[in-house]
C-alpha cells in the first residue's frame, strides 16, 4: 500500500504444498495466510496460475544485461559458486 494515499499497489497470493503448509496439524506460517476465497475464485486463480510461464527465457531482456554482468562477476570469484563442473 502507498503510505501516503493508502492505495493498493500490488497483491500476491500463493499456496504452499500441503505437505509443507501444515505440520503437526498447525500452519507453518500463519502470518502469511490470507482469507479463503470462494470455490469459483480459487478455480480462477488456479486456472491463471497454470497458464504462467514458470521457466521464462530472460536472456533476451536488455534490462537484465547489467544484472547478468554482475552475476557473472560475483560467481567468478569463487570456484565453488560456478555453474559449470570444474
């Protein structure tokens, strides 16, 4: 929320796998739970989530060029952080 106007600037809704969300019958992260929605809304959320590209190809995004350069420099400092086998 915008601190001045109170306007909502963004919203996130996620779900944890049930095996990770509940331990010994208790929610693992209760502060992150959001109010339940209707079955219709839940179905719509799931439908939209299933259409998302979870493995996008960012290599063609020119805005990330600087990020890739910094990442390469940082990963190059330590052999154990290298993506390729030594």
